C-alpha cells in the first residue's frame, strides 16, 4: 500500500485575500495620519500666531518659536493632504508655488493695488516713523520705516523691482547664451574655441567682484543692473547649450537629415534647438533665484537700485546701525520675502531639471 509523502497543501494568498487583509491596515494608517494632521495643523498655527504677537519674548526666541510653528503647521497639512488623497503629497512644493503666484501677481499689479506711500519721503513726513506692525486692519499692516514709508507697500514694490531685474537679466542671458552655445556646439572648430575662451574668461572672474566693478561704472537703473546681472548668466547658458548641442548633433535623426541634404540652419532650428531648449530653460529658472540674491546684494552694498526706490536689498540695509534691535520688522519682512522667493524658485528649478534635463538624476 503506497503512502503519500507530500505534506499538507499550502494555499497561496489570492489577490482578494491580500486586499482584504491590507485594506483595514491602510484604512487604519490613513485615520492615524489624519488624526495627527488635525492635531499638528492647528497647534502649529496657534504657536506661530502666538510667537508673532507675543511682544514680551526676546526677538530670537520669537523667531525660533515662529519657525517651529510654521514647520508644525506644514507637517500637519501634509499629513491631512496625504490621508485625504491616499498617497504622499508634496505640500512644501505646493506652498512654494502658491507663494510664487502671490508674489508675482502682487508685483505685476503693484501700481494698481490700494497701497500706501512707498517712495515719497516728503509725503512720509506726515506719517509716524518706525510704526509697529498693526495687523491686517491697521493703516500700516507691517509698520513704517525711518522715513514714515509703508513697509508693506515697499515690500510689494520691492518685489516688482527685484523680480523685473532678475527676469530681464535671465531673459537676456538665456537668449544670448543659448544661441551662442547652440552655434558653437554645432559649428565647432575655431568658433567653438573662441567661444570657449570668452566664456571661461567670464567664469574665471569672481561674480561679486564683477558686479561691484560694473555697478561702480554703470548708472544705478533697472536697465543697467539687469545688463550687469545678465553677464553672470551668459557663460553658464553657453556651456549648457553647447554641451547639449554636441550630444544632440550626433544622434541618428540629425545625421540622417544631414545626409538628406538639410541646410545647417534648418538642422539647428528644427532638429537641435527643440532638444536643447528645455535643459536651458530649467537652468534659467534656477538662475532667477541666483540673480534675485545678486540684485539684493548690490542694493544692500549701495551700488544697486538707490533709495527711495525700494528693493528687498536696500530695505534689508535699512536695518543696519542698531535699527534691527529696536525695530526688527524693518529687516525681517524683506528678509523673509527674499528667503521664501529664492527657496521657491530653487524648488521649481529643481523640479524642472529633473523633468527636462536628461543629465539630471531622477530619484
């Protein structure tokens, strides 16, 4: 009589049983995340609000508590959004894009917004000097400076000036540098050598020294500062466009079009340029944040846009000489706006590079 040596049969889990087991676990984790978010979000908002309004605390302690409250609120918002959608949500990127929309919209509409005096020092004589921030319903929500000029109005108009200078400089640098790099990488030979020497020469000069030298020669206007800042953008754009052009020019469809008798101009415009444009644009987004900081540095040093025309740089410079100790909002308001704008453009540029630049590592 034969006896079976096989052990007991093991049933493999079916998709139905797996879904039945994991569904309660998923639902429980989403409820826990939602509960944590509901607790952290109002707690962070309350802490930030209390830190901003608690005048009895030292300024440094208030700033630390304010930052902690904001981080708690962002964490709570991320937990709530992730629990609602059922997958992780990049709340920081969403908030950064919302901030950029707000800043760009306010800068574009600044002349038509109902803002107080921002540049007329004579008219500011009738306004209180160093008025403390009074909240949304006050005449001066973010206070006034030493000339009685409204800090909120100056911040909005300063964003208009800073962003205009950075955008014009990036536009000029992208167009000029991109075209020069495209022609250099496609033609090669002597043209490529000359362009390489010129771009390496500009890159060899320290950027701040170059800007200071140009700032002392040029008049302090938006056009002149934008021209000076564009010189920082052109060499990087030339090198990026040249490298991508050399790579694209060796691909099969370009070689096939060349073999069929396509003119060099048509090859550059129809075949090479569309593949070079997106990486160049991704670098341009990153360069906006760099040039915003560069413009603020020039204005802070007194060789950029001059007072009373506001920029974030010369507004930060108003906090020198012990003013920050007594009136910290003079420096904190433009400093926070500058930080958030640069941080947001960096996030946007990083996201653009991951999507458009084939050399970027996709994590």
